[in-house]
């Protein structure tokens, strides 16, 4: 079973940050349920971690596993494009209003 691991870099507890986390969790629950982990990192509180991954804008999602690493910048509101960019399987099965 393939496990997915994501780092989500945000800048504070803003609406955009909350939307990015909600959208990422929606996609994972819909496409890879029970096989993912999401770690949320506030780049303002942990600039060292953001710098380590060369995160220049927030929100940014970094898929660590499975390789290869992928990254997407933005709130992931375009679910279809975000799923493809993150390399999630079965993205074509998202409901049309969620693509």
C-alpha cells in the first residue's frame, strides 16, 4: 500500500491557510483515504523549516512520499488540478463540482 506524506507550509491562521489545509485533507480523504499524513508548518513561526525546503510563498504543499517529491503553491481550491499536480491516484473520480 502506498503511503502519502505531505508538508503544508502556511503563514499564520489565515483564511487562505485554513482553506489550503481543508482542501488538502479533502483530496486525501477522497483519493487516498487512511494512507496519508499531513504536517502543517507555520512558516512565520518556523522560518528555518521553510528555508530548509526553499519555500518562498505560502501556502505551499510538499509531497515527500511517495517519491519523487512534488510541490504545489496555492490554496488547492482547483481540486482537479491540485490532485494531478500532487500525483494523487484516481483524480478523475472526483465529483465534477470538486474538480
